[in-house]
């Protein structure tokens, strides 16, 4: 139900939307005809699913390509942020960037766009295609250890993709720049704002709330910090009151 709203919102702004899943009981109903469902084997997490689907796209006909995964709840609409993204004047942009450096990173510079919402223009699509041809996909698809796979995906895909664009003299940009925001908060720029300060982001117009934040917002945390209840954030920033109550009901049972 929550993902249905996200898909519906994406369908308002993109001429074709492909929902990729490995769940055999997933269904799409009451959505526009330009939304279709594609099922693939779960290899390489969301990167693997994206990689498999884009292999069948007509790259030459693409003017714009976007990637959104289901790791977040969409609380508002995307229109204003898509408008801001177009104004960034870059080949590759996302909602928010990060300087977070995991211990397993092999990169000297760990600046990257967070991969839950990414957009490429025509030139960016060409660079993305080159990147996908060079990345060692089979190493990810053959990895059986979930923790090691996660590290490989983060290192090669999430951080590696942004660094690849930088190496091609095309610096990715974000609507919500973590360096500026952490400076405003008096925090280190490597802080994960989507987990540590979601309310501040939402107040700035950021449209998403991480599901992981909800999952980690347990009873003790909610008791000690009642002002940070995820229900409060959803209620405050969700535009549709009925849908808000439906989401809270579903998420409490999850």
C-alpha cells in the first residue's frame, strides 16, 4: 500500500515506470498503463535489479532516466523536487548526497549521492552506460554472504558510481547538500542526516522518510525521545490525512 503511492507519484512525472521486484505475490492495480511490473531474481540487492532491467532499455531513445528504491516512505509529492533537480545543471543528480565513509571503502574520496533516488540526463545516461559496462557485476551476483554483498554494492555502486562520474569530469549534485546542512546543525559532514535528523530534512522540504528510521525507532527510544516518534513525523508531513492514518496502522503491525 505504501509503495503504491510512491509508484503513483512517479507515474505523474515519467512517461514510463518499471516496478522491479522478486516477490511473486506483488500486484499492481489501478495504475496508469505506462506503469509495468517486471520480476527478476534477487541478486545484488537494488543495484542488481536495476542492472538487469536497464539492459533491455533502448538507451538511444532515453532523454532522462531515474532510479527510486523502496527504502523510504514518500510523504509528500515529488514535483517541486524534480523541478529543483532540473535546475541543478548537471548530468547526474539525486535528492541528497553524503560524505559518509564506511570502513570497507576503497575510495580516497567518499562523496556520493545516496542511491535511493537518482536521476540522469542524456549525457549522464551515456556515462552511466559506460560505468555499467565496467563494473564487476558477476562478483556481486555470485556473492553468497549477505554482509559481504552489501559492502560490495555500497563500495562499487553507491560510492563508486558518483566517483566514476567525477572521474569523467561530471560532478554529481544533490538538492539537499549534506555539507551545508550539517554545517547549519554544527555536525560533522559525514553524518547520515536521513537517519539522525529526518525531521530537519522534512522541514526543509525533503519528501522521504527512511523505513530503517522507523524500524530503529523502538519503544525505548520513543520513551526517552517522544518528540521523535515516527508517527509524529508521518502525521505532520504527510499531505493526505486518510493515507497517513492507513500508513501508521500498517507500519505499527509490521
